[in-house]
């Protein structure tokens, strides 16, 4: 299983943000340039890290914490 810290680092790298600024309450739409292309980039990065997310699930993601919940499913 992928750790929360690995997910944090993967998400931060994919979105080009400082991992220290990602906490479970961080709204993804407050990240500069977060758009549908960033969503695809995020999905691909997570997939490469061994985390499979369904497109329907990704559409419900609003915060970094939402990503953690999906990963733990």
C-alpha cells in the first residue's frame, strides 16, 4: 500500500506545489493552474505510483484529503 507521504509527494510533484503546503483540507482548486489538464496529470502520476483512480471518483475530488480517502478504498 502506498503511504500518505508518498501520495503527498506524488500529488505535489504532479501539480508543481510544495508538498508541505498539502494537508487534508487543502482545496485543489486553490492551486494555481489547477484545471482539467492538471486532473489528468494527477491521475497519470498516481497511476505511475501504483494508485488507480476511476474517472468518476476523480470528478468528486475537491481536497487533498479526498484523494487520500480514495486511495484508502
